[in-house]
C-alpha cells in the first residue's frame, strides 16, 4: 500500500515537473504558437487524414515545418498557402506541391481557407512538440517514463474477496486446532482423575458425536442459512443490472480508433448530449463526412484489427453498403444500420444528459468509463438507483459562474449552514425528480 502511494506521489511530482518545464520552455518560444490550441484545431481539421507519426490518407506531420525547411527549403508562407488551398498551389505549377500530390496518388487535400495565421502557427506548434514533454508516459523511451505496476492493480484499494476467504479459512483451521488441543487435554485430565471412558464412547465416529451435540448442529445450520441468504441476496440484487453489457454491433465501430487514436471529440458525433435529454447516436451522414475520403485504414491499423479478429476495411465497406455509396456517389440504395442500444434505463426513470454534462459539468467518462480505450462499447456503470443516489450525495453542485444558482445557493447554503451544496441537498434525492 505504502509503495503504491509512494509511486503515485512520485509520478505526480514528476508530471508536475514536466508541466512546469513545458510551460517554461513554451513561454520562451511561444510567441510562435500555442500547441494546446493547435492540438484541438488539428483534431477537428486534420486528424481525419493525418497522424503525427504515421502515414494515413496524407503523410505524417511530426515536425513538418522543420522537415520541409531542411529538405525542400520551403517556408511558412508556402505551408500557409498549401494548407489554405493546396489545389491552387498545385495549379500554379509549384514544383514540390506537384511532387507530393503525385506521390500521394493525386488525392486532393481539403482546402482550409478560413484558418488564420495564428491558427496555422498553433497547428504547426503542436506538430513540433516533443511527445515526451507533453506526456512522459506516452512511450517507454521517454525520460521520466514510469512503468505501470505489473501485479494486481492495487489502485482499486478495496480488500479482495480472495483475501477475505483466505482469512476465514485460516480462522477455521485455528478453531479446529484449538478443539483438538482441548480434547487432548480433557482426555489427559480424565486419565489422571481415573475416569473411565467407555470403549464405545472412544471409538464413536466423529460425525456421530457431532450429530449428538445439539449446540453444534444449531450453529452449523445457522451458518449455512446465513451464507446461502448472502449469495441469494447477491444474485437477486444483480438481476436487471447490465453492467459490462457488450453487444455485437452490425458494424464493428471502434471508439478506441475514433475517440482515442484520432482524438475525435465525443460531441462531434453525440452532439445533442450538451443540449438535450438524450445523447443520440450519429446518423451515417456524419460518418461520411470523413469516410468519403477514408475507404481504407492505415496498414498498421489494419494489423491491430487482426489482433481483435476484425478486418477494418471490410467494416468500412459495410458502412458504404449501408449508406449506398459506390466510391463516387450516393446510389440512393441505403439500408439504415440498426445499432444495438447498450445503455438503457427502465421507462419509469428519468435521466437528462444536458443536466449532467452542461449544468453539472460532469465528464462523459465519469459515467461511461474509458470510452476512448474501448474497442467495443460496453456498459461501464451499473446504472442502478443506488449509483445515481450515491453520486448525488457526494457531488457538489457547480455554482460558480452559474447565474441560475447564485440565489438558490445562497438561501440553501444558509439553511444547511454549509459552504458547498451537494446535488442531494438541491433536491437530487426526491423521488419525483427521477420517477415520472
Ligand atoms: C481529406 C484529407 C486531408 C485533410 C482533412 C488534411 N489533409 Fe493535409 N494532406 C492530405 C493529402 C492526401 C496530402 C498529400 C498531398 C496530396 O495528395 O495532396 C496532404 C499533405 C499535407 C502536407 C504536406 C506534407 C508533406 O510531407 O509534404 C501538409 C503540410 C498538410 N497536408 C497539412 C495539413 C493540415 C495542417 C491539415 C489540417 C488543417 C490537413 N493537412 C488536412 C490530405 C488531407
Ligand atoms: C465518430 C463518431 C463517434 C465519436 C467521436 C464518439 N462516438 Fe460514441 N458512438 C458512436 C456510434 C456509431 C455508437 C453506436 C455503436 C456502438 O455502440 O458502438 C456510439 C455509442 C456510444 C455509447 C453507447 C450508446 C448506447 O447504445 O447506450 C456511448 C456511451 C458513447 N458512444 C459515448 C461516447 C463518448 C464518451 C465519446 C467520446 C470519448 C464518444 N462516444 C465518441 C459514434 C461516436
Ligand atoms: C451522470 C452520468 C452520465 C454522464 C456524465 C453522461 N452520460 Fe451518457 N448516459 C447515461 C445514462 C444513465 C444513460 C442511459 C439513459 C437512458 O436510458 O435513458 C446514458 C446514455 C447514453 C447514450 C445512449 C443514447 C441516449 O442518449 O440515451 C449515449 C450515446 C451517451 N450516453 C453518450 C454520452 C456522452 C457523449 C456523454 C458526454 C458528453 C455522456 N453520455 C455523459 C449517463 C451519463
Ligand atoms: C472525423 C473523421 C471520422 C468520422 C466522423 C468517422 N470516422 Fe471512421 N475512421 C476515421 C479514421 C481516421 C479511421 C482510420 C484510422 C486509421 O487508419 O488508423 C476510421 C476508421 C473506421 C473504421 C475501421 C476501424 C473500426 O472502427 O472498425 C470503421 C468501421 C469506421 N471508421 C466507421 C465509422 C462510422 C460507422 C462512423 C460514423 C458513426 C465513422 N467511422 C465516423 C475517421 C472518422
Ligand atoms: C457522476 C455523478 C452523477 C451521477 C452518476 C448521476 N447524477 Fe444526477 N446529478 C448530478 C449532479 C452534480 C446534479 C446537479 C446538477 C445541477 O446543478 O442541476 C444532478 C442532477 C440531477 C437531476 C436534477 C435534480 C434537481 O434537483 O433538479 C436529476 C433528475 C438527476 N440528476 C437524475 C439522475 C439519474 C436518474 C441518475 C442515474 C441514472 C443520475 N442522475 C446519476 C450528478 C450525478
Ligand atoms: C437520482 C434519481 C433517483 C431518485 C431520486 C429516486 N430514484 Fe428510484 N430509481 C432510479 C433509477 C435510475 C431506477 C432504475 C434502476 C434499475 O434499473 O436498476 C430506479 C428504480 C426504482 C424502483 C424499482 C426497483 C428497482 O430497484 O429497480 C423503485 C421502486 C424506486 N426506484 C423507488 C424510488 C423512491 C420511492 C424514491 C424516493 C425515495 C426514488 N426511487 C428516488 C432513480 C432514482
């Protein structure tokens, strides 16, 4: 335990150090561009076709500015012209523009006419950041990389069932030993006092002695009743709880690849989470924003898919069949995909996404788990009433910068005599709030 705390502490201190270092070093060169803003611009505009360290639809872009300057003598002005409208640059007869275009099989890059100079400089700053500086855990080669603990987590903290069972077994063993010792001493006493124990009595098998002892029988019966009650309770409490539910979907769609590797924002696809009761599943048109130009995944991604037993390219073909896309136009021959619903509360319970995502500012991952690592979507939380209620008891309402709450907050915090208010104190335990 101590070791784990210590390890956590050192990793915290180390990462703090790196953040400081990063802010220091970027503030020195930073008039240039803001890599953090660059990252989000990159993810929304470029990530569909480019990765930093891997060729995809377009070439890898790590250190692109320095690379083009060193190898081709091209400057920022050329880069801006390319990014804003590569086709125009190609038409103008620019030698290098024509060369890459040909090398990449004449696939045109989307023009980004609306990006400002600052935007472009931010994006380029992001492509120039050393990945180890951003996150020392990003690769085992980074200085400051701390290998994850290899055995049994430890981070969960709770006592494992195995440990409890082990302790119980030990206790029983000790009891049995104590009983044997007591019997021996009694025998010796009897011998010393000259009390005769009949042959019969001595040879009586253990089970017979046990059955004759009513007290022991009673204790055992109670013990069995209690344990079976415990397991039955455990069994009935999880009826209707679908934690871990992971249905096979009609198209193998990987959140790990989209939200994780390619950093696509959840709200790009689940756009209504912020403003309405439901998050919604995106229509296939949203997919086609990118997949008109992405018909195949990168070779290395394809290899990853093999490990999961999926042919990613065949899955993209399924998408094309579903929207009726023949590679050039929509044929009008669409067969909507029937996604299988993973999370589903019973009809008598009311849950609202915008209340939690926008008003309370809770991250999607708090309730849905590490979605960006999920190859296949599964239900992370139990979604029981107890789960909702616990969080309402423990979570403070975000009142800061929230005009709607300032007055209610003042009144209620006076009533409860506390600074902070939990969702429960705001009425989050009232049956009617969650039940129609
Ligand atoms: C629709 C796919 C697509 C998108 C989106 C896209 N690119 Fe490209 N990009 C390409 C392709 C393909 C090439 C290779 C040249 C060609 O075929 O036009 C390329 C080439 C480049 C090059 C030249 C690389 C080299 O090695 O010479 C740069 C720089 C570049 N893109 C930057 C960006 C930036 C920055 C963004 C986002 C603002 C972006 N691209 C968005 C497809 C895309
Ligand atoms: C490119 C589009 C896209 C992005 C980005 C995306 N999702 Fe999804 N999401 C989907 C699709 C399609 C499904 C339905 C298929 C499935 O369940 O895997 C889905 C399903 C889900 C579900 C399960 C819905 C149900 O049936 O109960 C949750 C929860 C979810 N996404 C959360 C997230 C979160 C959190 C993020 C951001 C980290 C995210 N998604 C990013 C497209 C996307
Ligand atoms: C406070 C917990 C919580 C948070 C935060 C949360 N969700 Fe959910 N989500 C749920 C519950 C509960 C359901 C089941 C709702 C139902 O069945 O009515 C659900 C269902 C979904 C679904 C299935 C379709 C639907 O709308 O019912 C998607 C997709 C989804 N969530 C995505 C997201 C995304 C994306 C975010 C972040 C922007 C997010 N969720 C944040 C608890 C949460
Ligand atoms: C913002 C761009 C973008 C959107 C939107 C998008 N994708 Fe993708 N998708 C990608 C990229 C990029 C890859 C390939 C990554 C690689 O080659 O490493 C990919 C790969 C895939 C694959 C193969 C890997 C896998 O997940 O099984 C499938 C299938 C797929 N997408 C389906 C979808 C569906 C369905 C939707 C809509 C719900 C969608 N995509 C929306 C960018 C996008
Ligand atoms: C991760 C913590 C968390 C979980 C899990 C959670 N909630 Fe909440 N919920 C909150 C917070 C925080 C608020 C207060 C939001 C605000 O400021 O209005 C809230 C508010 C609400 C409200 C409005 C209460 C009011 O006083 O108006 C309802 C209804 C609600 N939640 C239902 C649910 C249901 C149903 C579930 C389970 C399916 C659930 N919540 C799970 C954190 C959570
Ligand atoms: C924060 C939201 C919330 C509040 C407040 C709440 N419930 Fe629930 N309740 C739920 C959810 C969600 C379920 C569905 C749980 C499931 O499907 O396992 C549920 C299920 C139930 C059930 C069905 C039995 C079960 O466990 O499935 C009953 C009965 C019930 N609630 C009664 C109440 C009563 C009475 C109150 C007021 C004291 C109350 N609830 C307050 C969210 C809430």
